C-alpha cells in the first residue's frame, strides 16, 4: 500500500490529529501487530508534525525496565528504568507526563541535547497492562499542551483495540 505521509504542521491541531487518526487506521487496517503499530504511528507522528524524536519505549521487565522500540529521530536511550526521567515517570505513574521545559524536570534523561519539551503517554493493552510509552520530544519549549495529550491518549488506544 502506498500511503502518503501527510504534513500536518499547517493545520489546526484538531484537524491535524483527525487527519493523523484516519491515516493510522488506513495504514494499519487489518493489522494487529503492536510493533507494526508502533513503527507506523511513530513515522506518521514524526513526519506529520516535524518532531525532534518520536517513538516508543516498550516494557521489557514489568515495573522495572523500558527498552527503546520503533522510533524516528536520532539514537534514543536503550533502556530506561521505571521512575527515571520523563519516560520512566510516565511508566511508573501509568499517566501522561507533559513537560514544557525539560531542564525543569528533575532527573530528565537527555538522549538528545536539543530536546526542549516532551510529552510521554502510557500505552495499555486490552487488559489495561502497560506495554509501552509513547515519547515525543521537541526542540521548542512548551511545544505540547492538553490538546496534544488528549489526542495522543486517544491515538494509543489503538493498542488496546488490536492486541
């Protein structure tokens, strides 16, 4: 299937996320593989919005360790302990963490020094088990807001519907 990755940067966020959602469903139609889902969603988000880094950290030791999964951008950290950095904090809490300025986040893990702001969204399966976190970094401060949070939390529900 030859899907085009839409450039969503010129659209109002609500329209951009609606377009993204329809592309995710079109590309992943008939697919239930979580790794394919992570790769596809990472690519569409990253290229659609022009983020610095977009990807997933998968739970490899429940309650203990996240490991880099499909992503777009420069090299990511390989393993992140639960409770460490923004990703580990979101995993430990099971809740989205929105950071306007990563320098103000205690224990921030700087995989890319250009990162200024970050949003990390937990990803759950059908049984509400944490399987990953979606991590998005921006080279701009305060790049993410509640509208992003709501849309991304809805987007990652794909994994609960397709496990």
